[in-house]
C-alpha cells in the first residue's frame, strides 16, 4: 500500500511505499519492515543548496531487530536541473536521516500516525495542557510506552519525545518510562488492542491542536473555521478508511 505524506517541500510528488511481512514490536505496533521512498530535499537538510533549490532523493529504510529502529539501507540523490556536482563535499552537507525518516510514517499503522506527531504539542505544554486530558494510570503508562517506542523506531530521542508529547519534566518522564517498562509496555507485544484504544482517545486533543495552529493559516488565507473543520473531518474519515483496509489485509 502506498501512502503519500505531506511535508514542507513538494510532498505532493513524494511517495513512500512500505513492504515486507508485517512484524509486531512492543507494545503492540505492527510494522512493515521495509520502506522505499521518493521525495525532495531543500537547503534545510542539504547545506550546499540555496533556499530556492531542491534535489530528488530516493531511499530504502529497513527495520533492524538489533537496534530496534529503522536504518537507512540505501540513499541516492539526483541533482535534476541544479548546477551542482554531487561531490564528496556536497554529500557531507546532507542530513540523510532527517530526510529519510519521514518515510517511517508509512511503515506504522494509521492509528499511530497522530501519536508520532504529538511532539508538536510541546509549544502548548503537551497533552497535559488540555483540561479534559485525564487518563487512568494504566492508559498513561501505555501511552508512555507507545510514544517511547515510536520515537525509538524513528531514531529520535525517546525520553524527550515522552516529555514533550505529554508535557512532563524530563525527570518525571524518566520515571514514567521506568514504570512503563516494569508494566511490560516496552518489552511485550500483546497490547495492540489497548494501544489502538489509547490512540483513539487522543484524537480530540490532536484535532483541537490542529484547529488552534490553523488560526493563523485561516487568517492569512481567508479560510473559515467551518472549512478547516470540514478538512479535519475528511482527514479523519480517510484515516478510518485506511485503518479498515489495513485490518482487512492483516496490517493492524
């Protein structure tokens, strides 16, 4: 199944295709172990480029049981029409993992996509900044395990991801991670059903964040709140449809 994911540069032309027999990693996340990607990169991730330049990138990611994360197995650059040689000096300015890791989102199940982006909530204080966010201890620890493993899978700092996503001090996040590990959420793989339920409970808070962060966009582009809400509803419906397809294919 191909997923076209949006980023900050020509993502309408980017395609990430997961493949391989599904595997299950703690605490119950089903992954496709290989992702092939085609995308574009700009000066943010390639220092040799000018702000108005971009190059074509292809890559292959493979999940490593040893490291517990996706590794870059192959990576290529096509300069297209940019008058720059892809030399050793050029390649030393390339942030390979920063470019390729967007493809990891194609490997995780649809229900986990919002969890993978919860770090964006750090600007408003994480999930705990929402007055209605009141999970049980068990739900909070399972969420901690999910956030930790998704960040680890992606090659990011997992402890920092837990702290920023939930809105915890780093010492508190470390304590929660220790408790999540003791509960088996970082070592066992049989919490898939509970994990999907926790992810579903996060949706209202993620949607609220999207509405908040869209305020400036709406003002700048004269988009009404009703239009933005309709867009979110369409995105949620698309996600539900993708989940149903994945379940029918055994990828949940």
